């Protein structure tokens, strides 16, 4: 099932000139669908383009590898321990 990427979680995504959707499937590789915002009008409907006006780069479909969900580095990963805190 395709799901739009939530706007609040787009820090690591392309800018607002693209709308992005993810498809997660336990069997198939995850996919990322990117569609240029130029394809949509101000109400979210599709804009009509002729074949001569169309740009193939406006839409892309690629395999998607989710970013690793590693924890934020803690004090121990920076060499700070209870033994060397200056206070």
C-alpha cells in the first residue's frame, strides 16, 4: 500500500518541489515514488500536459532503503564517563 510521507518527517527528504510516497511490502523491496509538484494544480488535481510539454524527470520510482534507526549518540560515545566529568 502506498502512503504519503508525512510532512513533519521530511527533514531528510527532497524539498517541497516534490510529493513523495512510500510503499512498504514484507516480500518486495520498499519503493519511493516522487512526483514533481508541477504536476499538480493549487487544488491538488493533475495538470494536463501534452507529450511535448511532459518531462520524464517529473516522476521517479526507486527502491527505498529506510534510514537506520540508530539511537542518538550518548555521552559514553563521546568519551565522557563518570570518571572524567569535570565537576
